[in-house]
């Protein structure tokens, strides 16, 4: 009879069949079950020379090996044929499993929702407006003079081929350059007191670099009521900054100019990227501008149908992309647009 170690080695050889490629599989078929010199065939030829008792026991073992080898050979052959029909390669069972991307909100979306939530706590409603506007809503009603540089082609994307409907006001159609037109639309359709925040996308004819993008999101804010002053503006925005970033966030206001507000200011926070030391993002100052603001100009109130003798108001505008850069220490705004999963998966909860 065949040695027990030989049978064990044969069983181990049969168990390796599922890992064979097509060429090796055919060779193994012949080596195990070939009519002339197959290993299992040779064992079957020994049966007649054994006694009845030995033949019964040995025959059961050899038959088990033959059935097992045949089943594994057939299964592996079918598997390889299926792969061939798909036009692909056989799977490498030793490779690690593929990483499954877990879906999550974009960090700018999260920041936008958080900003809106803070202002809703302060009683501001959320209002949206169209992205295609007229010169009247986008510029003239906001106290821009007709020859203002922002109205030039090198800053604004015009849609001259589209007709202007009467209800949209006068002037050419354009992709809005800010969400400020929603201020006018809100005042026209509402009666003070008004408190509203207006999120949305805006478009400018800007280069795509580390701190600028031709399309970006913006959040505008407007409050109109009797007796509103710059003190209310500062208190509201300082509360927002310290609620959003941290209670010890440093805040400063710098005089500025916007056609639609007077007086106007820029609001800076201590740079979160460099900790106030100075970096390219903060232009070496240690401060980062996050929004522009000011008291609503009387001409803008008039354009919105609000009596400037009775009411005053404040307005502000910020870019959630830049606020996101400060929140998460992102030095280049382009990272927030590229959709690189290696970056975005850091924000997966």
C-alpha cells in the first residue's frame, strides 16, 4: 500500500488547485488524473493486487481523492472561463480589501449650515434669490454708479444674449457678483423689521488662485428696523465670530468702502492658520479678513422701498470658503474645490 505520508501530500496538492492559472490547471489535470501516468490513476491500478479487505479500505481513500480533485478542477476551470468571458484578469485573492469611501457633507457645506444656524438663533430668516440678475438689482439699486469698475467685463460675467423680462428690472442680464441683490428683493417684498441671511453662489471674472475663485459661495446678512446702529452691527458680528470660532477669538473692524453701506468696515479675526504670528494667508499681518459690513446706505433703503427717515439697517457679507479655510487651517482655497478624497475624508465623521 501507499505510505500514509504520500496520501497526505497528495491531499495537500489537491487543495492547491483553486490557486492555479489556466496553464497550470491543465498540467495538474494530467498529472493527477491522466490515463497513463496520473498520480490518482496509478493508485487505482494497484487495487487488483490487494486483498479484499485492503482493497475496500484503500479504494475508499483513492475514490475520495479522485472525487475531490475532479470537483476542484471543474470549479477552477469554470471560474477561469467566467473571468475570460468578462475580459478581465483572475482576482488576486492575496490582495488586501479595497477601501470603501464613506460619504459625508463637504466641509464648506457644513460651515455654511453652521453659520446659518448661528444667525437663525439670533432671529434671522433664511432667504434665497436668483443667480441670474440684472444690472439694476446687482449694481444700480445697491448705489453703484453707472461707471463703477465692478461693472466692467473684466470683473462681471454678462449674459447679453438672454432677454431681460420687465419684472427683473432694467439693464443687461449677468451672473450675480454677490448675494447683495437679495437684500433689495427682500426689502421690496417685506415690511420692517427685517432680519435675514441670504446664502448662495456668486460669480466673478477672477483667476483661480490660492485665495480667489471664479465661482464661490457667499452669505449676505441684512437687518432693518427703527433705531438700528453700528453698535448693533458690531455686537451681532462679534457674537457670531466668537460663537463660530471660539470665545477668545480676537476681532477687529477696519474702515472700508462699499457703495451700498455707509459707514463701511472690514471685519478681521486673528488668523487661525498661523495663530496671529503672520503667514501668506494673512499676508504677514496675523489677521484674516472674513467679511465686509456697514450701515445700509439710505439710497439702498429707498431702492428697496424702505423709508430711510424712519428706518436704519446694517448689512454684511462673507465667503464660507474663506471661513472654512480659517476653521480648518486650509492655506489654499483650491483644495476646497478639487474633490480630492484624501483631503475630504478627513471630515468624515
